[in-house]
C-alpha cells in the first residue's frame, strides 16, 4: 500500500506545519454581534469560540532572576486579531459604574488605566478586589497585567470583561503564564504580541484601537522584570525599537503597565522618555506618586507619546482634580465619609492579600 508513502507523508507534514504556524499566541474577544466590517485579518476569534491555546501552562508565579529563554529579540508580531465588536456601547453600557452625569461629562474623553491588580495566592483576578477597583474607576481602555481568570478559557475571560466593564467591551490577551492584555470600549483593528527576549512568561501585548473619528490609538501593555534594572533598561530599549519599526511615526501611542521601576530616575524610564511623556507623574489624593503596596516605589505607569500627551486633561475622581493623573489606593478612602463614595470598591481592596500594585489613571480628550 502507498497510503503512507514518502510523497503522502510530505504533503501531510506541510499541512501540519501550516496549521502550527497559524495558531494564534493570544486570545481575543469581542461583543456578541460578530466581526467588524473593517476586519482585515482571517484569524479573528468569535466571542463564543474557544481558543485552543487559551489555558495557561502552570508555572512559577512571579519575576524570577533566572527567568530567561533563548528566543531572539525580534519584532515578531502576530496579526489576525481583529475583534468582534461592531458598535460603540450604548448609553446604558458605557461605564461599569458612575452616574449618568459623569458619563455625559466624559462623552468626548477617554480614560486609560494601567492595572496589575491581581490578588490572592495565585496571581489572578479571581478574588475580585482588582475588579471592584476597575469598576470604581470606569476606564475606557485598560492595559492589564497578569490577566489570569479562572481556567483562562475564552468563556472565563469573556465573563470577566462582561462583569467588570460590560458586554460591549473587547479584549486581547497573550497566552502565557503571566499574560499581558488590552481591554477596550472601542473595537480593535489589529492586535498581537512582540516577543520580550528578557523573560519567558510574558511578552509585549499591543493593539490598534479604532477610536471614533479618523484617528486611532496604538496601545502597548507591558510588565517588565523585577529582578534587574539593567534588564529593564534592555526591555525598554527593545520595546522602543519595536514601536519605531511597527507603528507609524505620527500615530498616537500609549505604553502602560507594571514597569517594576524602583525610582523615577531609572535608566529604563530615561529610554522611554525619548519618545513618551514621563515628567507628569500620577499621584494619589495625598500627593504620593508611588504605586507599590508599600507606596515607596513607582512601579506602574501610563505613558503617552507626545502627540497623545497634548490631549491630556485632568482626572477628576470624587470631586478632586489630578492634573498629572491619578493613583487609586482604596486605603485612603477608609473614613466613613468617603468609603461609600468609591463603590463598588471597598476601602481594604488595595490591602488585599497578594495585591502588590495600585491602579494608575490618565484622562485624555479623544482626537477628532
């Protein structure tokens, strides 16, 4: 019989290689209404489809000094993630929380939040402390780290986004041990990952967000290593090269997430400052810019490029204005007169077991 002869085996092998090559390394989810009219890539996941790679491989939970791999420091991007969002959220679903007047006042703005708000012993969002914090902030775009929910299936991720933001929001998430991701109120034209050669358990996640009007926003979600400032500098340099190679020079761009920076004078921040605005540092209601649990290190950042920074406006939270952005520590709202004003967040959410970071918020006018 010739069923398994060399020619047939060669054909089968080529098909298997093609199949492996197109398996996406990230998960995407959109609104239940199907792919957008402008979808340009063939590997779009429907919101009800289960990504075969969506479940994380068990691994260590944290930054490891030996957390290296042998991947090339290349700008490998994975396209094929145009998401299944077809419309702007309706008035009832724009914000997960907040009054109607707050929604109306933010109609032409966008709120961007950096959020590594996992808690508990598994570095996941399951305990709910971080979810309540995000609901209180009502962001439009979230640059999220350690995006681990339940068993990390498409259904688990979709349920998390629906609960925290509403069913009209879309998301994109890399499939890794400590995945980065992007959640957006507006559709994503494309999304993917750029490999981070310094660490094995996460990469740089990026997306082009289809804002209302003619101008889009490029967003990059990052989680730099905690083990070495030298490695963080190399990660920052690699990311800046990837942005220069892959994003138009006149585009609006934001980088955000957990940089694990120990001081505001780290060289990694100097690298980012060559193209992104870092002079304005978000602060909490007492003026503290630091974002780790002990509130003595500037771990987390939302960094707009200079074109986007020109559109920055004050963050207003609980009647207080923050011209350089806002750091949300629920522990500062523990008094009886203010604890109810941050609902559904609770005063002790930022003190939860395993909560190592504060959310960082910056608001902008939407471009035309």
